[in-house]
C-alpha cells in the first residue's frame, strides 16, 4: 500500500500515482470536461438495502459515462443491476407515457425510492457474456466498443510518440495464430 485516507488526503501524497492524478487530473486534449453539479439531470436512489447495501443513497448523472467502483463485495453489482436496472425496467414498462409523470405505484425492490427515472426513455444492459462460440463474441465487440477504446489508446501522447496505431492495442497483437487453437488462445511451452 502506498497511501490511504480520503481522496483529499490521497491527493496530497507525492508517492502515489493515484494521488497525483487526483491532485492534477489529466486533461483530454480534444474536449473540455462537462461539469456535473446539482442541476445535472440524474437518477437518485435512496435507501438501497439489497444484499451488502446498507441504506445507500446514490446520485447517478444522466448523459455522462458513469462508473460504479468499490472493493470486492461492496455492493457494486447489487446497486447497478439488482436495484437500478431491475427497478428501471419495471418503472419504464408502464403502459402510458402520462403514467410516468405521476408517483409510481410500482413496488421497488431493494430501495426506498428512485427519483429522476422519468428522464429515461429506455434502459439496456450490455455485459460481457459471449454471444457466440468465442469469448470475443460479446456485445461490446459487435457494436464496435473495443474499436473506440483502441482509438482512444492510440490517441494518447505516448502512443503517438511510439508510432502506435489502434491495431497495436488488439488483444492478439504480435502473436501468430497457432494451429489447433482456432484463434481462441495462446499456447506456451516450458522446459
């Protein structure tokens, strides 16, 4: 462990890479950061108590890439999938748009209340479950998600200095396909 404490305390740690990033966040060269404040549309979950969650309140901004992080067993999946996703699906399944302006009579699972759900028209879950026969056949691959990520990596200063293109960040980069593996892995030999 290099440092511990609150985010503010960690930002003061000169020996922690995380602390340095908290103190002086990296700036993306192409666009300015879109701020998030109390006026930013959001979904607010109150009193989440499913599984390991103990009266958790969360505010999830809409129109932004939002990430739920935490240590193993802290309730990330419970909050994101079992509380938020499951309840949004139920609330959005109401038959008439006019029903969405009234207080929901739908009984919520795992939380006391969800506010701001009326700003959402649909909810989709994309996970890493393989669609086909190979592990690379997940929804993210089919919609081109990994292509976008590879382009972002290739656009970093260090990648450009080294002459890397997006193809440099392919999972199988630099490895020749081996007969019998059918592109599903790597073989190694030890002496």
